[in-house]
C-alpha cells in the first residue's frame, strides 16, 4: 500500500496488532499470494465481441428484459435526443409534448463537454445542474422534486443492461436515485461485456494507488423487485422509468 493511502488509515497498526494478539498469533505482514484460477469462464462471456456487437446486446437486453428504453445517437444529435426523452417524461400526455417540471443534470465535465443542459429549458421546464458548492440541502431539494435525473455512466455492462456510476462531487448519487425517471448517457467505447471487466478497472485503480470512489452504483434499468410471489413491481425504491442514451461516435 502506498504511503499516501497509509496516511488516510488511522490507527491501522494498533488495530491489526490487537486482532493478531486476540487470535494468539503473530501478525501476518507478508502479502497474500493470489491463487491461480483453474477456470476463467467469467472472462470468456462475449470475449472478442466488437463495440458495435456489445452495443446491440446491451440495447436488446435493455428493451426486452429490463422494461427500459435505449436510444443510440451521436454527439451532434445528443441535445435533441435528450430533449425528446426528458420532455416526454415531463409531459402528462406523451402524444402532446408539453413539459412541466424540472430536470437535474450531473455536473460531470465529460457530459457538459458534449451538451449544454440549459438548451433543454422551456417555458414550464426548468433545468438544474448539480452544484457541489451549493451544499447538500440545495441539491437534494431539487433532486427530490425533479421529474428527470441525467447522469454520465463510467461503463455499461452489455450482459445485464447495467450502468456503472462513480459517486464524486460533480455527480451526486441523488441525481440517479431520487427523480421519477433516470437517463444514463454512456459512450459506446465504454460498453464492456459484464461485471468482470468493470471490477477489473476498479482493481487496477487500487493497484495503481488511485483513490477509489466512495460509492460505486450498478444500476440495471428502473427500480423493481419480484420478492413477493415473483410478481415484478416497478418503482418500489427508486426511479420508475429509465433510458439509456448511447453516444455512437464517442
């Protein structure tokens, strides 16, 4: 572990020494050897698939199994795609688009580099960008009343239709959890096969001594559960609707 990481862990030595003492043995300080796996089938799923093939798998699974929609667009058409999705979610009658309410955007620089959220403002449709400097209450208040939350995903998992989100000051968890509808924007280049590849990225960050996000969310479509008699209920503990917007040329 790097000296930088050691400085963030207080009383580590005394804590571990005490545990070893209670176990009646010396503390083990040598690194644990990672065992070689006999099988690596977790890495073989969709191995060799191109980004376009992974995109098609993601889109098909999202629409057939998750009850969500997937939209494939380009950077040039992203604003129009977002306007169409957000306005429909904010309209009582989606056949006649009259958006009423608010949409909250993450302040992730990667998203703001390809869209100016205020372009989605309308007479009765407000747009708010997550503002870390405004403090907790101000942001949460907007997220609670917003109809739509728009976030930028780190990766998308083709196998399970899952979006991977890293929490950071520019992208609070509330943006994807509190509004009625969640919209996930993800570049095609960030689509990976499955959970294996997403966790490998986190593992590599840890190996490099990089700071790991305080929270990593794996979100597969709208909130739902089938705990009671295997009857699926949507919107139990989170957004009722979800849309994945895939940027095809990014």
